[in-house]
């Protein structure tokens, strides 16, 4: 499940095309039509909002036993979900956050189920996005009988901000699992230390930053405090149809429009 609509569409299309191509290459396999392949892909990868809407009126247990929720930290708060349900769906008395409702759906399972929340630190960027702590609030308040397994890296500030992780976990049956931390980005698997470098730099950890930057010998890094210098450098170093731009943190208050 994912709330990223374009990502869902791209993945569904890619999986469907791949299955059609494989069925053509394998003479022992019956040819799979694009329509059939898309139907299977859409059952496998779904938009989180479609999943939610399906079980608003359907009170039966879900057919899925395992649900992987991509970018789970961006699920909506109770206020945002209630507002949406009232204005867009006609539900006047909806009083659950998105994490609480999704857990309530999976909790209908008669024997077992698993919810896997894939999260990224500091990525709650839109209005009403609750952050990872809302999942623990929902578990603590409504589903304290669930067994919770968390990464041992979850206590860092970019996941919980100013909130107290001990308070979030209080009363839950949880265990720390080192293997749940995905420490190498598939986007930069050849330069896995870059993410650590950026994290240490943004945290103001000078000693940690200096230690890691020595491991980035082949990774080009340019540093300036002048925005025009940065723009000119990008323009002069881009080639052909290469695209370039600027990325800023959602917490960078100095960059916000007045």
C-alpha cells in the first residue's frame, strides 16, 4: 500500500509489462494478456486510499494477511482523516486517524496478520501527516495486544523529533530488531556512506561528519554558503539534457516564504 499515486501507477504498469514480456519469452507458458497482468498487479500494489475506502462499508475481515505500507510516516492524523471523511465521503462521525483505522481493518483477521510499516525519517511534508508516532499511539490506545517489532535505529531524532520514544512505546509488547533497519539506499547503493554523511552534517555532528567524508573519495561534493554561487555552479557543470535543482528541508524555516 502506498499513498503515492504516481508511484503506484508506475509500479503497476511496470509489473504488468514485465509479466506480459515473460509470458511471450517462455514457450511453455500460456500467453498473459495486458488486461490480466494489470489486474494482478493492481491487487498486489494498491493505493492506500482505495484500500481504506473499500473497508469503510465492508466490515468483513480483509483477504490480505500481510500488508506493507510504504511511507507509513505520512499517514494522516485523526483531524485530517476526519475532515476528509466528512467533506469527501459523507462520514460525519469518523473519529480515527489513518493508522488507527488501517490497524482496525487488519485486526478483524480471525487468526493472524502482519502490518509492515516502511518509514523514512523527517519526511512528513504535507498538512495532516502524522509521523511514525501516530502508529504507536494507535497501538497503545486501541491495539495493545499486538506484538510490535521495531528497528533499533528508530530512536533517532529524525524519526520522532521532539517526542519521547519511551512514552510512545509505553505499555506495548515490543522488541528491538537490528535487521529491520535498511541502512543502504537502493538509489545510492554504490555510495552508501553519503546518507550517513548528510545525516551527520544536518545534525551538526562535526566529528562524525569529518570521519565519514574521508570515505567519500570518489563522490563529488561542493560546498558554498552563497545561493548564487550554487546556481551558477550547477548551470556551468550541467551537460546536455541533464536536469538540476535545489532541495530544501521542510523544517528550513529561513527558506519559507514570508
